[in-house]
C-alpha cells in the first residue's frame, strides 16, 4: 500500500487516526451495501488496509521516540566532551547510524501479532448472515418510519444548494453541513454560526462540534442505488 504522509505542518498522528476511523466507517457500511458473497473479500481488504495504517502509526511513534533518544545521547556526548576540555562535534553519518539503530531497537520491542491486537482492528469481526439481514431490515424500517411520520430528510446543503457528499453534523443543534464548506467558513470567520434557517443555536461553530453524519451518507447512497436500478 502506498502511504503518502501529510506535509511537514500537518498533524501526522491525527491524520493516521482519521484514516483508521474511515476504514471502520466503510466496515460498518458493508452489510447495507454489499451482498453476502462480496463481504468476505471486502472485509479481508479492509483488514489489510487497517494493518497498514496500524504499522504506519507504530513506525511514526517509534521514529519520534528514537529521535528524542538520539538528541538526548548527542547532547550528553557534547556536554561530556566540553566538561573534559575536548572539542566536541557529532558527524551526520554518526547521527544517522545512531538513529537507524535506535529505531530498529524500538521496532523490535513490539510482540508478534501486535497489528491484529490494535483496538480498532479487533472490532472488525466477521459478519454473520443474520447480522447482514438485520442491518438491511433495519435500514428499510428506518425509511418506513420516516414515511409514516412524514419526517423529511434534507439531502441538500442550504449554503451551496448542492447534494451533500461529505456531510458533518453539528453536535449542538444537530444540523448538517457539507464538510468542505463549513470548515472553510469557520477557518475564515471564528464567529461562524449555524446557517440553517430558523436555527436557534447561537454558539459559534468549532471543528470539535462536528462529526461525520454517517446516517445521512447511507441514506443518500441508498437513494442513488435505487435510482440506478
């Protein structure tokens, strides 16, 4: 798997965490959008991707630890040389070799099979046929309930007037926005508030107030699937 790390100013650990969470979101959607025959192979693929991210996360953390240890060792060497009246310097090749050895030692600390013991990986269990059927029935029942109560699911973002593609829900007022749009608005104006008409929420929106609206995503995907039939 070709992993492309974010730029130097990005929070790498957070990006890896979000990527692992995306894998789990896809896993949760399998019973709703895939047949019983398709799921085993897709599940194996998702587990493989999750392992790649767990390994990437582990290597990143080990590299940070190794870097700190090398800095400490080099600092102690310089202090000792100065204290003993010697001219002190640490060559690049020496630092590079020290970093490689330290990183190798850190990686060797992990027990065999540690990838499969990652908390998120463990949640990716096999789906039984009953679970798949129950998930499909529940999805249909949810839509039937909406039809009976007359509740309307809004699939159009009121700001862009376009159908949601990556919706996020505001935990304070439960209104949904297109992720790219709302993140752009709050980045340029820290006082941005909910733009849904009639919303009484007066709290300025923060990134931590927003969560992925997976239920709406599934609903939109089901609509598209039915339209294609």
